[in-house]
C-alpha cells in the first residue's frame, strides 16, 4: 500500500507532482526565514536547500511528463474512483 500516492488501496492519495510542488513551496518558505542569516552554517544550509530545490524542480518535470504520457496513452487515471492502475500489476 502506498502512504502518500494514489493507488488502488489508497484512492484518496495524491499525484507525485502535487506532493513535490507542495514540498518545494515548504522549502522556499523555510529559505526565506534564513535568507538574512550570514553565519557560515546558515549559508551552507541555504546552498544545500537551493540544490535540493533544483532536484525537486527536475523531479516535478519528470513526474508531470510521466502523467502526461500516461494520459495520452491510456486516458485519465481512474484510480481515484477505484479503477485499476493504467500500467503495472493490479
């Protein structure tokens, strides 16, 4: 069973790209709180966060591409309505 993502067992789950967009927004909010802190530790954390944000943005693009591919090939997902997955095992 998936904990966060939509699946047959978790029809109330969310799409990966939606979770990643929300996570990115949380990190951006946290970054604004430390943006004026010039201590070396804060600067390093900010630099790490900026790299993480880029990776998350890349992951969002990949997730959106996968969703678009599945939509084109198999139509909209019916999993949220209790339907089977579009690919993979049921």
